[in-house]
């Protein structure tokens, strides 16, 4: 049966299910909006850029009341806010939230459609229900940040790629859709660009695929095309070649404490350390006792670290080049002490934390949620979320092994590329793996595969 007929038949036969599950999806997200909505620090950065874009016609951040051109964020989300505020008025963040709620529910349908195409009808229903009731994507839908739209376009990219690969003939429409979805992903977040090499490499190495060159050309030109004017603008306005955005969101004349960043990579493995230490600089005092024992290899190293923090605490300003050089020396000594730890063990632990942590970072929960005696409520919620996340990840792994769906290597390649990038990040946040969640839910639902389409690797 043709795919669009299968979709129509699934909806017709289970119309009441889709109606109730969709209502539940909206209800859950609106409940989060009512009880847990918050505006993060990055929200106001995007909002400031969008406001200056609308009011002054310049892509800029406000500095002492003056718009100063910037490139620390890609233009996708500021453009999204500016388009909405053109209609609703400036700084109406709720407008963005309501659009994101709709987008997140549409992502449930995309996940269902992808599962239907690759696994079968029964699994598609389970995938839709899991996506509709997933708290980890729902809580970001009510926060004006890039995550919800990034998840939406990642899922859409994979659906379009699978649609194109499934066609017996060359399907330019699907490839154009794939390129547009990747372009949107890139304009939202630089890591969205990992979808492009995943799709291109898979297409080039897939045997018996018609017109590979044309497919790759269409996807690459459309996906990378919007970056051309952005790169030219950055060169002309800021005199820097920057086709994406600076990795550490720094302005051209802003000092980057590279030594401190490298030192952080020698011991940080979890999100708790990010909140306890990394995000407190500059502006807040750091207590040496807030660092875990793994941050020191010997007592002399602890003394040197305490001395650096004492010097920083006396001013609470950004790290000076002198202090940063001392952190660089510490980092070098720690790397030499154990290269295996720095280059393999710690990156793998950070990746594990991003996949397996309870995903409470966008919720009003203490990051030390396991300390039951200090806050029993947060401990119970944290454990519950952790168990749910772990269950979904394990179910996805089991489903991927038991039901080797078609185009499995495309999905695996994209996940591995993301993990390879995340291994280099010193601030492990679980939101960085959320874009993979449509795949997690699809493979978890694959455990309920019933009679239907035969699946292959």
C-alpha cells in the first residue's frame, strides 16, 4: 500500500486514539506552561537580538543602551521571535511558547509517521503516545529556547530523508524538503549541521541508489545556502570569517579563558559541576569545597587551585590572563598525569551523563536531587525522571537490536556524530541529546512491532 494511504488508514482506524492522545499532549504542555514556565538567560539574548532587529534594523545586542552588532547566535531563533513579535508586539514570549507547543505536538505526528514507515502501525501508535506524554520534550516546549524547534526539524529531516530513500525513483521533492529542514536546523544551532554529513555520507555509501550526486547536490546547496549571506554579513560588519557562530559565544574582541576551559575538561563529568562551578564565573564566589575530589590529583594541586580561586574571589571579575595561564598550567599537568582520562574516560562519562541524567535542568529541581535528606520532594522527582529516562533509553537500545529497521545506519551515524561532538563539550547538559529523542521513542516503540512491513538493516 502506498505510504500516504497507510497513513490515512491508520488515522481512520484509530481516530479516537489520535484525538485523545493529541488532547493529552496539549494538556501536558499547557500544564507545564501553567506550573513550570520560566525564562532562561539565553532567552533574553535571543530576545534582545530580535528586538534590535525589529526596532533598529540591525542584528545586535544592547550594550549600555546601544545596539552593538553581534554574531554570537545564529539568526534562526531571533528571526522566529522577530516574526512573531511583528504580529503580537515586542517581548511577547508567550507567543513563542504557544507556537513551540504546537510544533512539539506536530513532532509527535512526525515521530509517528517515521515509525509507521519503518516499523509498522502498532509501533507507530505507541511512538505517538510516548511522544505525546514525554515530559523531557514537553518541558522545553514551554521555554523560549531553540530546543523544541531543533527537535522538530531534526525529526523532519529524517522523515524526508527516509521518504526520499524509500522512493523507487529519484524524488527531488523529498530531497528538497530534507535540505530545507537541515538548513533550518543549522540556522537554529550550529550542531544542527551534523545532520548534513550524516545524510550525505549515508547516501554516498548506499548501494543501488539512483542519482546519488543529484541528491547530495540538492541537499548540500539548500542546507548551506542560507549560510552564505550570514557569512558575508559577518565579514563585512564584524570583519571576521564566521560561517556559523563562535563555539563559546564570544564577540570578536572578547577574551576567551582557554586555560580555564581546558582545566574544566580535566574533571567535569556531570551537570551538577556546571551549576556549582562553571556558571558562577564571572560574578560569584567559588568555594574550593564545591569541587569534587576528582578535580585534584594531589594535595599540592588542590592548594594551587584554591590559590587561584582566592585570587578570583577577591574581584569576582572575568578570569584575567594571568589566572587563566595558571589554570592552563594545571590543565597541562593533569593531562600529562593521565592522557587516557582526559581524552577517553572523561568524554565518555560526560556523554553518559547527557544521555542518562534525569533531565531536570529545565525544571525547578535541585541539581543535587539525590540528596534525599536535604529535599525529599526533589529526590523523589529526580529519581522518577531518571528511571523514566533510563527506561526509554534501554527500551530504545533493545528495540534497535531486536528490530533492525531500514536505514538503521543513517540513524546510528547521526547519533554517533552528535556524541563525538558532545565528547568535546565541557558543560554536559542533557538538552544536547534531546534532538535524538524522536529516534529514542521510535526504537523504544519498535518493541511493540506487530505484523506489518518487513524491516531490514
